């Protein structure tokens, strides 16, 4: 609907522009005619002003207003969107995602069921952000101290890239997000998995990696449910390995990017709030093995 509205307004604007340019060219290049008396030209001038300056513009504005009302009606919050509510909080510079009724929080990737309207409750911790997933809906601001209600719906399974559309600081351009639409049964399975605590280390290297995580200062900012890590400044990492991206959808979630993010996050996202972590090669590899086990 929004795309159709854009094309309609674009078409109306183009038609007006071409009509004005045609009139201008006609006026500039028409053949000179004998001068007519004021009595002869005055009625014609009044007719041009009446139609070109009042009736036609009024008709165009009324038509544009009607198309806008139709789009607003089509994009209004559906009545049944209360079936699923997702709370989204804009932070510097990532998105915290909470599913009310489920005791977990995730980050930057929003999972929704296919074919169902989903209500979004948008807020912000520090500055104004703007939530925008172009393939699913328009924009809505996330404002500190206020909750704005919005909705999205995906009619087919897939991934839909979104971003912050309001300048919010040094990493505004890298404050992206991913909406993942799954068939309802797969979405229910995802919810169930995300509700579980982190799996316990299965071998010596992942056990060593957990020890590194708990002793290297990571617990000051991050949570891993089922461990002593309860930090809230950064994203919850309980199921980090199940995510497609890192650093607010800046890079793909793989071992190389994860290692680079831990060792020097500012080389990937300059100005972000995560400090570099000084680890030995052995400690880093153990930590990576542990984080990759968090599915």
C-alpha cells in the first residue's frame, strides 16, 4: 500500500511538472500575434487563472488526500495484532528485543510468525531512534520516556533488513536490524528454544571458554542465563550462536568476525560502547568455542 501511494503521488507530481513545463514552453515559443485589447484578453486570463490556479490544483490535492486516507486506513493497527506483542528498545547502537510473557531478551534480530500482524511497542533509552523495515511497513520513532505502538506483518517466510532512520549518534549508520519471518510452527519452536538457559559446556575447551567469559569482565555488560553473568548494558548472549549477525547486523556471525569483535570492536564499529578485550590466543580460542556453543 505504501509503495502504491508513493507511485500515485509520484505520478501526480510528474503530471503537474510536465503540464507546467509545457505551458511555459508554449508561452516562450508561440508565434507572435497581433496585440489584443484588454477587453479581449481579460476573460481568457480569468479562465486560465480559475482552472490552472484553483480548480485543477484543488482536484489534485483532493485526490492525493483521498489516496493518503486510504493508505492510512490500510496501515492502521489491526484489531487482532494483540495476539503477539514485541517490545523493542533502541540503545546505543543496537536494538533490544523482548517478548512479553517469555523470560528472555534478544538483540537486533526480531523473529515473527508468517501471516500474522505483530504489534511492536517502541521505546528508547537515551536518544530518539526510528524503526524502519522498508519491506514490511513505514517508519516509527522510538522516543525516550514514551512508548509508540506500531505493527508489521510478513506474508512469506524470509529475512527483512531494517535500520534506524533517525540520526542518533556516531554509529547511526550501523544500527541495523533483521526481521526473520518463520512459519508459525517454526516460530513456536524458536520461542521455546530461546526460553531455555544456555547449554552447559560439553567439553574442556568450552568449559575453559566459560571460565574466560566469567573472569574477563564480560559479565559486567552481558547476560548468559544459567551462569553468573547478569550484565544489562550490552545484549543478552544466552543464544548468541543462533543469530545470523553481530554488532547490530553490521557483520555476519562467524568465528572470524566474532573474534575480531571481541579483540577490537572499534575496528568494526568505531565509537561503540564495547571496550577491547585483552586475551591470549589460547583464551580467545576457548572463548570463541564457548560462545559458538550457545545455540
